[in-house]
């Protein structure tokens, strides 16, 4: 659990947010890593990353041009799919033949889940709260053109999607290295 993360989400007063937080607790969001071997590949890395993305996005001059709640929801929930889904965790311990966890790559991606994390984030959040169109687009396309299905957004980018994409890049490529 994290007080700041929860308080920000609850400040939106969106119906169902408390239940979504309960689900995040149950599914291990607050202790999950942010990646298998890249940025914040350690316990609680995913929570730290989500807060970093919000901290960066919220001080961008153009943040005032998007809805305050949409900014909170999209930044804090964009990667919740990385905790896993269908009762399975996304990042599993990468145990070497020696029996130790690899230092270079502490986790491996659960091949059973298959679905991309941005789609899982949408799926999980939508079970508990109503996402606005802006928030759904921003979460779905937060990787910009770095994923094959990101090409769909070319020419249809929204303000929130661009803010989230940039904040996510800045967090993972600058702040968290
Ligand atoms: Fe992501
Ligand atoms: Fe991210």
C-alpha cells in the first residue's frame, strides 16, 4: 500500500476506485517490479514508476490543458497490467540453474499472459471504474509508436496521450536509469 498513490486516486472521487485499490493490493501491484531487466526491475518498482510518471506529467506546462482527474487516473493506472492478470503475476523470478535469482535479469515475463500490458491495464481498470475516452486512449497508446498497434494513433493523438507518453519515456529513460 502507498498513501500518496491511494490518496491521489481517491481524490478523483470516481465511483469504484476503492474497490480497484483493493484489487491492486490483492494482485500485488504495490510490490511488483516495473520491468524484467530495465527500469526499476525491483520490488515496488512499478509503484515508484507510476508515481514518477505522475510527478513528471503534473509539472509539465501543458498539464493544465487536460482534466485533472484524467491526468491522475491515466498516469497512476497506465501500467497496472504489469502486475499481471487472470490470477497470474506478470514478472516471475528468474531463477538460474545455481538456484539464485539473476542479478542481470531478475525477472522473466510470464508467457502465459500473452496480452500486452497496456490492454491489461484497460481491462483491469474498467472492471471497477468508468474510464473517460481521454483516459482510455492515453492508457492504450501510452507507448506511442513504440509498439506495432501504436501506429493506430498516428494522426489521432490526444493531448493527454502525448503528455502520458512523454512523462512515461522521461521516467523510464531518464529518471529511473
Ligand atoms: Fe507501459
Ligand atoms: Fe510506464
